[in-house]
C-alpha cells in the first residue's frame, strides 16, 4: 500500500505540475497576442475601478439583470469558488488515506457545507442544461462545445460525491451521517462492495476528479470560458465614462515617407488597443448583447456578439502566425470565404495579411448597422465595449479608405459646408425664433450690444434650429426659461453643429475641426454653462470636448426643468388627462444616467398618468437615429423606429414622450407608419410641461 501511495503521489505531483505548465503556457500565448495591440491610456482612479470589480464581478450586478441566467451563474460562480476547498480536501484524502484538512471539531460542518455547495452547483448545471437544450433560449448557442463546460462541472461534482462515498465504504464508515448525507447515502447503496473494490473505485473517482479539473484548467483560457480570467481584468480596465470615444492624434510622423503607411482608425486587428483585445477574450458568448441590439432585433446583419467572436478568432489566428505561438484548440471557422480558408490553414504571416479585417472577417454592412445606443454594452456581463470597437473600424473606412454610406456622406458634407445635415443655409439658423415673436430669445451678440450678460448658453442644435418639429421644442423650452427667470442666450447663426454625427459616422477629422471652432466661440463669449435640448450635443460637450481642453458645466434641458419644478419656479397647473409612456434617449440615459428628471417632471403634471414600456430605462430600446443613422435609410429588415413605436403602443398610451428631438422625430414617423398619428400624440417633456405651466396663453406645440 505504501508503494502504491508513493507512486500515486508522484504521479499526482507530475500531472499537476504539467497541467499548471500547460495552463500558464496557454495564458501567456494569449497575452502575447494581446501585446500585438497598441498600448492603452490608463487613468489611475483605482477606487472607482475596484468598486466596479466589487459590483460587477463579485456582486454579479449585470448578470442578475436576467434573473434566471443570473441566478444560475451566481450559484456556479460562488459554488465553484467555495468547492475548491472541498477539492483540496479530496486531494489530501487521496494522497494520505484517512487524513483530511485540519479543521478540528468543525470538520463535520465543513463537509456538510461542501455537500450543500456541490448540490447547489449540480442544480445550476441541470438548470443551465435545461435552458440551453430543452427551453432553447434563442440567444444561447447549442451543440457539444457550448455544453462542454456543463460536462466538466457535472463530472467534477459527481466525482467528489462518489469519491467520498467510496471512502466511507473503504474506511468502514458506511452509515448515514449528518455531515455527509449524500456521500453516506451513496455508501449505503453500495455497501455490498468489498473494501478493496471500494478503495479502487475511490481512486478511480479521485483520478477522474483530478484529470477533469486539470483538463478544465487548460481548456478554460482557450474557450469562451477565458472570461473567468479576462473578465475581471476587463471590468477593471474598462472606460470610466461609458461610450466615450478616444481622441485621434492627426500629427503625422515626419519620418513617414510612404503615404500608404498613413492610416487612421482600425483596419488591422493589431491596430486595436490592448484593452479592446481583452474584450475579445472576455466575451462569454452569452448573446445578451445581440438579444438587445436594435439592429439585430429588426433583421439587420449586425450582431455585437459576432463582432467580438470574429475579432477574437482573427486575433488568435494572426497572433499565432506573427508570434509563432500556436493556439492549442482550433478557433472557430469564419464564413467560407477564400481569404478565411487561407487564414485557417497553418498560418504564415503572408496568408494572414491577405485576410482583411474589414471585408473578410467583419463586413461593412455590420459596421453600418450600429446605432451606437450602447444597449449591448449595458447588457454585457463582462463590460465589453462594442461601440468603440465598431466606431474605430468605421473611422478606418471613412478616413483611410474613403468609404461611407451615400446618405451619411451627404449629411457629413452638408455639416462641413453649412453646419447642418440638410445643407440648409447657415444664415437661416436663427430663423426658428421668428415662430413666436413674443418669446425673448436673445443672441449673445444682441446682449453684448445692450451691455448685458447671460448665465447659460442655450445650444439649440441643428435639429432645434432647422427641423420644423424640433423648433417647437426649442420654443417651449425658451419660454419656460423666461418664465423661471433664467438668464440665457443663443449663438444664433454663429452656432455650428456639435460634431456628434460626424464623429459617430467615423469622420474624426471633421469632428475635431468642428470642436475647435465651437470652443473658440465658447471661449470668445466666456461660456461657463451650456444647456441643450439635444442629448447628443449634451453628451459630446460633457464627456468628449474636455479631451480638447473644454471646461464648462453642461446640462440637458430636462435636468434644468426638473430643478425649476422642484424649486417651485415653474408650477404645472393645468390638468393634462392623458395616459403617457416615456421613451429614454440612449445618449441621455445609458450614456449619462439621466433617467429620473424627465419622469419626475411628468409626474408633477396634474392628470398625467405615466406608464412604462417593457423595455425602459437602462434597457430602453433605441429609436434608430443614433450613430448617424438619422440620415440614412434602412434597407434591410424592419424599421427600428417602427419596432420601438409598437412597444410604446402596447402600453395603450394616448401620448408618447421623449426628451430628444431625434427620438421624437423617429417616434412621430413611427406613429405615422402605424397610422395612429391622429390618436397618439408625440411630444417632448418640455412641450408637455409648457402646456401645464402656461395655463392662460398656451404654447405652440405639434
């Protein structure tokens, strides 16, 4: 027996060391692929980053948005952490029979707790199997590879229980005991086994457990379960400002002689930053991102999950070719193009260079479908940042290859020439205020002539200035500011476009030109506070202009109106007896967390009944206008704005409200498409508030 135990111990030590070596080798191989990317900027706000780790990784906050899947994952996550103590205890029993972890009098309680944990994990495994293969949740992949982890975990749990059961027979302790109820029951069922047979079976199950856990360890970093390693790092390194785009430095190195070497955006996988590449390996393939994507949900080609998977597999293949360090498990095959088949072969660098990231791996159609709504990022349990990845590739298409959707190109050219997407004369930007001559809406220039100052610059935006429907929102808001005694001014014809459309479409160069002009105008007039009806302008001024030296307080009009209503400076008095549902603007909500102010304003209005759509707040569906898609026609699938309007109609509301001129336009078009515009009105929060505040004179609205 001593000889056997010696051989057993040596074999165990050898296989564990070799298994750990293989694990380290696989992990370092993946790290070498990630190091091919560009170095990332990193701010050192460790307090916020560790808080995020606590909330998302250990608090499982994002996973629990789906209660069923979240519960399964919590059971597996914490169960797997806790069960490792039982695994160590089992290793001790196999190396030194009759021994166990030195927990003294609490050891029986430890074994009882471990069995509870094992049972909890088995429940989670069965539940997960049911949801994937029986219930067949659409977003979950099926097939052998998708369920392999369940086989690993199930094998590990059963091997623990049967090892302990066989040990009880072997050591002549086969009786029902409270400390190991399941193992005792197994021992009782198999009590007819001779002690020698029980000993052999103990070591069989013991080795099954050992081999399985080491195989799992080696498999994890080569599969979607690499998120066990990559996800905590990904959450820690992700952007502190959601959706914020990185500034491009357009200074060309004087030593660069070949113009073909000049490239902006991401055209090759190694052009991504290293933290973006961690996204690829952190992807869980859970499909939550694609499940909530407005493009995917309306039949477009885009799937945020597929973007991550295809970029990951391409990185793995190219990394293997460039570094010479081969992946141990074959990557997924791409769609069967000639270039991809070449990449799948034993990969020389030349073969990989023949495969285009944009074209062979990820198509232009996929990139064009993104509305930049960030619902994918909000749903992602590991904080993947899909939108920045997509826009980086858009930047390459637009600025390096000169490729752009014709409608988007027309809008960008109009912005460049006239400062608005329609190409209307910039001299007409101020004409919107002529719709109500009684409203006091001074320009900065007019106030200066009168030797007056202002507190807020009202950024009207291109929509508020030129779009007939949105002009009514601007007028209603201006009159409310007058009523509350707010000192404000507009730039008038000096106002430019905010640059959001150009930046999201991918024309970073034009955006930076626009930002520079705007900041010169702001500095010229010593602007300290900006308020706007446009969430896109609000987001870009608040979160992205500071990268270019801009310093000012930025407010959305619902934030200002909320304060004015709460402070009693605006008093809603007229009853508005309507059933209303509120649509969250992506750039106001998911980008900036402004969910309550517009709702509280609406709740303050007498007679108004506020109801919520099934998809609201953080999970609100995009209207389809973001990312420059306001100016492009949808040619595939269903229209996103119509799908969103249908969700609003399900609430049986008589009024649909939003706090974004883009959203309101899309929802208004949606009611027309559904032929309910006569029965369902669409209004901005400011317009509805104005109807209630101005009891006598009324306010012009749609």
